[in-house]
C-alpha cells in the first residue's frame, strides 16, 4: 500500500485484522517478516535500532487509552515531549500554548489528567503528538473510549490537523466515524488488504458474523 503526503486514510477491519500491527510496523515497533517500508521515500526497514528515534520523531501517535503521564499537568505532558526531543525552554514556552490552543483547551493547562474528561485527555494527547511537528499522525482507535459527541469532536480535530498539512492514518472499527469522513478507506481482513477506496465506507459483514457465531 502507498499513502501520499497530506492524505487522511482510515484503516478499518474487525478485531484482529491487523490495524494496530500496521501502525506498529510504521513505527518499527514490529519487524516485517517480508516486504519493505518506506517513509517519505526513505527505506526504514533496516534502519539500525540506535537511529530509530529519527524515524519516530517524524511520526506522532495517539492511542485509545491516551497514555498521558498522570503526575504531570496537561501543559507538562505536552512540554515533556519537547524536552525529550531536545528542544529549548524558549521553544517550549512558545509552542506548548499554541498546541493547547489548537486542540481547544486553553484554560485547562494546569489540570492533571484525572481532572480532564476523556475527550479532553485525548485532545491533550493529540497536542502532544503534534508538538514536534511530525509529518504523519497515527491514531489507533482514538475515540474508542469516547461517547458519540466527543468522538465527533476528535474526528473534527483530526481533520483540522490534516488540513494543516499532516498525513493522518486512523485505525478504527467505528463504522460511524469512517462512513461520515468521506475519505480514503483501506479495509483489512486477517492481515490482508481486501479493499482500498477513495471516499470509502466500512460495512462489516454482520450477516456473516452472525452465521459464524451460531
Ligand atoms: N507481536 C505479535 N506477535 C504475534 N502475533 C501478534 C502480535 N501482535 C498481534 N498479533 C496478532 O496479529 C493479529 C492482528 O492484531 P492487531 O492488534 O493488529 O489487530 P487489530 O486490527 O488492531 O485489532 P483490534 O481492533 O482488536 O485492535 C491478531 O491475531 C493478533 O493476535
Ligand atoms: Mg488494534
């Protein structure tokens, strides 16, 4: 498969289809048994372990369970990602408020994760994922723990991020989300691509599943 810069692609498929595995391959958290993986034309398949941070720096990640540091405030969670990347205190002071504003959480900077709603936690996680200006944002079931209202807000935010020039790869089995997006949809079944459509939809074969479970 090939994903172009600035695309917004949904990766769909039932549980165990291989969505997370695909994202882990892109991050080189998983090694392919065959095939090659390119990022911006550069073959990342054999990059030595010590250089992996160079790849990972170009990819932001967001997960279903947010993965915020509980002892750090919203601001500190975002700032920490810049510290780890070796950015200066001046850069941090300039960029973090901008990122928090982008995700609509100005005023909640000093809240700890337990003082944020699920939707707010995911917004901070997205701010953190974007803070080092990655080329690609990988979102693995980012709305999996959210209600429909918050889910819609997170999807809107991902579209906004995409509009600002970041490639977005969204793995989800949320049919509603995908079918409302009107963007490219790649469907996986048991580790294989079974469809790849512009303006695609996700319609899991409910009839088949029912038959199997009888
Ligand atoms: N490290 C691993 N080694 C071997 N098998 C694995 C490994 N990680 C995942 N798998 C298997 O690969 C398949 C795909 O898993 P994956 O986590 O990618 O599915 P998924 O599409 O993300 O599912 P879900 O919607 O439940 O998150 C599953 O059968 C899983 O058991
Ligand atoms: Mg998964």
